[in-house]
C-alpha cells in the first residue's frame, strides 16, 4: 500500500493568513478597514470588502501619505523626500492587530498594516517601522523594553467654529465643571454614559485599559494602559484615540487629545513608564538591591534620556500647540531633571519594589504620535546605554525652580533635532528629513495666521 504524501509544512506567513481568514469568516465580516498610522498618528488606509481582502501585499497606498502635513499640504522638498515617481507602498496586515469595529452597523474588522517597498523592505517613512527599527537595536543587546502609557484627554462641547474657544461639556447633572476635580469619583460619574460606551468599545476591541481617573482640568480624564512591549502599547494608544472620539461623538460631544486645548485649563500629556527586561530570563534589569538603588543599566538609560530628550522633542511635542503645555506654571516638565516620586521633574522614578523599578518620562503630550514618542524615548535611552552615560543627582525640590532646559517652540526643537547626527542616524536619515520638513511646513502655515490677540491689542495701538 502506497504511503500517503505528507502535506508541506506551512510557513509562518501562511499560518497567519489562514488564521486571519478564519477569524474574518467566523465573525461573518463584510468589510475590512486596512489601517496605517500616519505621521500625526491618525488612521489612513482603505476599506475593502472582506471577500477581496488579501493577506499578502494585496493593498497599496502612495508613500506620499507620510509626507503630508496636518493641513493636507506638502513640504517644498516633497519630491526630494519621496521617490521621483511618487510610488505606491505595499501593505501587509499584522494579524495580531485584527479587531472588530464595535460602532460599525455591519460586521466590520480593523487591521493595522505594515508598509513595505516594492522589493519587500520595511518602508522607512512609516512610524510603525521607525519604532521597530529602534526595538531591533535592543534585541541585538538581548534586551526587551517594557512600557506603560498614561494618556490624558478632554471632553469638550462640539465646536464647529474654530474662532470660538473650546468649552467643557455639561455632564448628566446638566452643568459643566468649573472647579478643579483631581481624582474625583463623582466628577467622573458625570460622564458615565460616555465612559460606559468607551469601556464597551474597549472590551470589544480587547484594549488593555487599566484604570480611569479624573484629572485636574474641567472634564479632563486619564486612562492608563497595562504594561507590555512598546509596539503593542503604541497600537493600543492609536486605537484608543479612535475609540474615545467615536464614543464621545455618539453622545454629541468631542474628545480631544490636543496638548493645550483651553487657555485656563492644564495641558494633556502622555506619560510613558519604561523598564528593561533580560530577553532570556525576563528579569527587570533596572532593579537594584532595594528601592532608591538602581542598576548600572538604569543609570545609563536615565543618563541617555537626560542628554538626548531635548534633541528628540519634536516627537514628544510635535505641534505648535504642544509648547503651550510646556510652560512655566503648567504641571508639565520644562527641563530634564529627575527625582524619586517628584512630579515636577520631566523624569520621575516611582518609589516601588525593586522588581517594578522604572522611569516615567513626562515629556510627551497627548497629541504625540505614540509610535514616534516611544521610538524617541527608547532611542534616547539606547544611546545612554551605548555611551555609558550617567544621570545627575536626583532632585528633591521643584524642578520648575531650575528653569528651562527644553526647546521653547516647534521651530527651536526642529533645529535641535536636525543638529543631532546620532539621533538622525538611529531613527533613519530619510525619515528625520521628511519629518522635520513636514513640521517646518506646518509651522510656516501656522505663522501666517493672524490671531485674535493681535487684532485685539495691536490693531489700533501700534
């Protein structure tokens, strides 16, 4: 009797494709949202009928989506930044990111896609690939970074006229907040219907939202995510922003992640807790023998943050509005001081058990692209490890008394980034050139706008 031939073993890509198709079929998906995080951290892509969805480079997008400003313009150097033919990128879905779209009327899936060149190389302008590029450096050292982001945002009244200032919305009591309500349970409960919907959406999408608190601003909230690898956490922040905006819109208000949306309210941040594991043992390599005594690796990492964060600020504060948050008097960092449980410092080291030793970077605003903010902070720490840098002494008083040590505007921060050869090389020369060109164009566009302040105080007085 002839032996039955064994079927050839499926490759990892084929196994992922089979698993993905089974997932879509089991849920009777009719449409697939093919998502690509752009430079600002917003979703671009295509919506495809599930029957036509392909796992293997079946979708394309022009690479110009990564050379577009937030206003939809293009930098003057556009054809120096993208290929002369303005070519397509080839998209491939990351099967680990497939989720339902809980607010869609028909069964719809959303999948984050990675971008590749025609010859199969990761596209160097894609923010997700920039983060992967940095993570590969840690992998070569046998290290696994772990992060936990904390994301703040405001709920505001619908605002269809940009000339009018934003206002806090009325909660279920019918009255908008007027007083500071840090950590107030009742203030959170004012928005129960919106937040219940947000949690329903988050559960359906398997988002690892850990805790929710009311921050100090009127209708300002914060969500914390469980700690995990940086790529998955960036994906979660990216997806959560879509989710929160949708939940708020369903109740007739906006959720905004603008860093400083209202003149007399505090800004919104994205604090990033960071630790480092041994890739083989899973041990926290930042830990010392007891709280307040960290490892040499921790010191080098922290030293890298102190040295390079000022040059990486365009990724933490990417918009002209970002620098309104980073001002004296705001509860936000203005320098690179660090301290134990010191929230006035840009780098805070929570007092915890040795196995939970970590550093909290407080520089990024909620408007930052999560992929680029995480890539930048890890790049700074990596350079500290490679250069064996050491941090300053911890600060016990107020870091605000130490004055500014960060760029004060988008224009100033872009100059600092362009001047850092080592950061440019680490993140990718072409990517940094493209990013700085986009942000320079945005700054020029902003600078052309004449503000109401100028009309009020300068029109008849100069």
